[in-house]
C-alpha cells in the first residue's frame, strides 16, 4: 500500500513582531558559517499526541504558534532574512551575507496527512514519509538566496501533530537551532511575549588577523556548489536506557583503568566497532569515527553558549579495521576520548588561521569518508522540554538533510535520566548486519519506551 501524501493546507510568511534598527543591518558570516555553504539545512522536529480535551482547536493552536514565532523572531531576526552575495572579479571573491532587506520573513506551512502516530513510530525503520514533514527538501544552504532561512511545517496526523523546522545551517548550528526552538516554546507558553530568558548573541566571531568581512575565493557558485546523489539508505532509531548506558560506560572505563571516558564516547566507540564489522572492511583499511564538538567553551576566552551561529567542528579517532576489531571497546573509546581532550583553544585557532589562508567549503563528496562513522547532534540538547501546550513529545525525528552512509545522530532519550536514542543511517546490506550484531544489540533496548 502506498503511503498517503502530505497535503499543504496553507502557507504564509512570518516577520519579527518588532524590527529594531539592528535587525535592519546586514550580518557578515564567520568562517565557521561559510564552511557550511553547500551542506543541507538542519531539519529536526517533534511528534506530539493530539490533545484529548475537547477544547483543542487546531485553528487557535496555529494562530498561537504564528504569534509566538513572530515574537521569537524579534530576538532571532537573522532567521527572517535572506542570503545575498557580492562578487568581485579582481581578485576573485565571493562575499555572502545575511540581508534583511526585501525578505518576506520565515515560512510557515500547515499541512495534513492521513496517518496515525503508530504508523510513524511502529515500523522498524523510520518511514520515508517523515521526510515530507519538513520544508526545503534536499535544499543546500546556498539556496537561502531564494528560500527562507527558517521554514516551519506543522503537519496534522489523525491522532497527532508534528512540528518540523528547517533552518539554514550557515545561520545556526545544533546548539543555536535548539536555542531558538527552546525560546519559541517558552514564548508560546509566555503571556507577555516581550522578554526571553537567554537572548542570542548575534555578532559573529571572527578570528584575529582577518578583517570584519570574510570572503570566499570564488567568483561563481559553480566553483563550489556540490549536490551529490545520495544512495538508498536505511534509517533506524535505537533506544538506550540509562541503566544500559551506565553499565557500558563502567565497562569501558574499567577496561582502560580510568574514569574519564564519557557515556557518548563509550556509545560512539561501540557503534564504530559494530558498523566497521557490519561493513566487512579489510583488516588494513583505515577507518575513523568523527564526533561533532561544540567549540564555544573550548576557546579562550570562551564564547557564551548563547552565541547564535556556527561554532562546531569535528574531531576523529583513526585506526585500521583490523586494529579496531582486535581490541576491546575500551580501546576504541580511548581513541575518541584522546581526540576530544586534545581539541582546545590552540587547535581551534590554528585551524581557523589555516582556513583564512586557504578558504574552502565542506564538500560532501570529498570530506566524508565512506569507511567512517560520523556522530552528530547531542543528547545534551533540550529537545523534550519543548511542549507547545501539547505535553511531552513522543519522539524527535529528522528529515532528509545531511544524511549519508555512516551518519549517526544522537538525541536525549524521552524518559530522561541519561537515556539516549541514536538515529543510524547505513546502506541496506550494512544495516542488516549491524542490527543483528550481538555486541551492539546487547546494549540496545529493543522496544520504544513511551
């Protein structure tokens, strides 16, 4: 049976409730932002049960969402802008900036689908229809010249509501994405809708030695835009209880005679080993596990968590498939622990100095190795605290964006207390071996805990 289509009911644009003088000025990107120009938008969202009370009105709910979004955009006004570019020929340079002029604002879509919550959460693999719960499907950040930098899509299910956000990754990283989402949820609850708990810091962090306007050494987008065709992937979410993770962390630290290896490093290590085994890589084949790291607290002086922009980098553990599988999980976890621990102010600033001398943008075909595992997002983000008057969400789900063979996205578990969920994307033949791997499945909770 074919899955029903998501049908759009209404579509409009939302502007900031109050436009300050500051909000009318262009914002020039930092190197961290410019690196992201050809990757996809961030797409994350929350699935809620439909309220059981008879008073609930979808019309009123949508109006409240729009009003609170407009109030939130007063503080997060870059999300209501568009991208603009100035090109220079001699020497070639390409300056991309946030331009608030002539932008209709952030997009807001109301849609519906003839499916139940169980149709989304019961299948083993995440259903393909979930990709249709997000706007800007397959869009890359450079498309923000024409597309909205933020698009909210609210999809009515028979017994649920999905709120999905697509945010341009040049404007925000995961920390900033959830900062916006958390603020919007607080604004929805708030009666005054004037002040917010954590105002975003919108001034861009620019490395010493570079001018206030950072440029790319191109004169046409054809020189750097990359839209690779993604192979068919299986996408599955695995659930880990706090007890299971505590046991894994204790085992890993005991193997290494330390207490310093974190839960996420322990879990990443077991995923790295088991994906490598599932891929049946030759023993001498190099493999790596990349972990996304928030640079804000690692810089000296540190950048506040409220910094709204990109401040994320990846660190990696590297070895051969044979060495990874010949040693225990503790050995793999220690490789990751060492990679994270050695990433500080000096390394971050050296990387930026190098980029300023030789600017580049992330190219999915070049920068993502098919033998690696890439750990993204963070279980520290507050995802389930966003309730919008609907109670606690049933699940966090993501769209098509930034997925490839070996991409693993970590979320906090719904039951809290240190539980965690992992969304794993693999080629079908690798997933079949991975989901029957005894080492991996020994730490998984088979059932979704509702």
